[in-house]
């Protein structure tokens, strides 16, 4: 299923290199190889989760944050830790619990003796948020007051403690995990915080062959050593290169049309959306659709965003930004099904 536009031909071949110089073309090709190397390394520890690996790497290239949804035992924590290892980034883990305080995340000022011994002074002790890759494990296990400590860091790339701002390391990613089946004693994330996450990455049970491999490889008493594939400095350079990927006008049109149709009060919304959806996606969804499509294009070795790239990132970008009503839920209609139907309708319109 591929979205097309009658005007698509005038934008040229999606693999055209005309907007890049020779050095940048070489870097695009090298990034494609780097991504393949990362998948090979991660496959030593993570088995049968190629889709989740690709989506998390797209988040990193797009300078976005990701929320991993899956039942216990699917290696969500191991995936984030392993990804940090292969990208040579510092790793910080925050285990969210009901008694976790905001200062446990950001850090706090401690009264300590001065170096010259003349009295005392407050010294800022950094919290685990001061790392490149932050694993917010079971983020819905802690109260909103502590969850909100992440908001400033995720959006502004700094934290404020005692009125003083402290800049976070770059690149900076929050990769959170959440258990979708165990809701007792949890604190659901507010929509404002969910909107800060670029992707929701849903991890499913592995296939039988993959589960056999897991049984064989993880019960032999030793953990695989993962090779560092890319440095943090190189990753920042590839983030800048990703931003340069050209986006044809019809892709912008498709992204905006798709998002606007999710809003039941919009004139563009079809009648069935008005019946099934309470709230649709905001403008940040359009930004993430375009940025995610750029990153997907470049890791597949393309030099221009295509409709296939936009379609591939639509579900992880939009699924947590569309709130279905009781009527939809009673019929088993999820936000993912809503997105799929919207894409099919756009496909038919642009044939």
C-alpha cells in the first residue's frame, strides 16, 4: 500500500542525488551500512525485534524520544541498553517507582565544604538524566509530579534545579518503557507528556523460530559483547545530514492532510472520524511525520523522502495522538485501525 500523488512525477526519482555533493553522497551510503552493522550487533542480544530496532534508530536520527510498549520479558530494557552500547553513547537508567522523587531524576544541590576549606557551599549533584540515552523504565509507575520532571528535559534539553538551569548532554534521548497489561497502581501519562514522544514502538511476542533462538542463545551462561559501531559525534553529524534530506511538496501535503483528518472538529475529517474519535493529532504530529520519513529514507539509502517513508512512520507517530471514544472501543476499533483506514482513503483519492 503506497500513497501516491498525480504531481509526484515532477519531483523526480526518490533516489536522485542532485541535492547532495560527493562527500554527502558518500555519507548517506555509509549511514546505510552503519545501520546494517548496528542491526547485526544488536541481533547478538536482541532476537526477532528488527522493526523496533529500526524505529528506535529513526527516533535517534530525528532527535526524538520513544515509548516502548510491550508485556514483560520482551527485552525492552535490554534493547535500549544495547542500542546505547553500539552507538557509543552514555546510558542512564531510571527505574520509575511510586516513591521516586523529581530530584531522583534531575539531581539536587548538596551543601558541601568549599575546596579551600573556608566555609560551605551548595554543589549540584547530577541525577541519572545527565546521559545521552535515558531509559525511563516503567514510566507509568511513578506519580505525575515525578513524570513531569522529564517534560522540561525532553522538550528543552535542560533541567532547572533551585532556579538554575543545567544543560543536558547531546545527543539526548529519552526511551521509556510501559507495560500495557498491568494498570493497577499506575499513573497513566497525560496527553501533554505522551505528545513529547515522537514514536510509540509496540513490541510483540517473537515468532516461534526466534523464540527457539532465544532459548538456545541466552541459556549458555555468557552475554554477548557488542561492538561500538558509531560515535556520539558521528551520530550528531548524521542527524544534521538527515535534516537536509529534501521533501517533495506532495509529501508535505499528504502529511498535513493525514493529520487534519484525524481531528473530528475539522472540516476535512470524514464523517466516520466524527463518530469514532474524540481528539485528533496536533501540529507536532506533522513535524514528526516529516522528520521520521526523512530518517527512514536515509537509512534505506535514499536521497529524497517518498510516500512509502511517510506511510511507514504514520502508525508510531499518530497512534498515541488519536483518542477514540467509547463507541469505537466497544467495537474494537483502535487508533491503529483508524490510521490504517485514513491512509487507505488517501491512497484511493490519489490514485
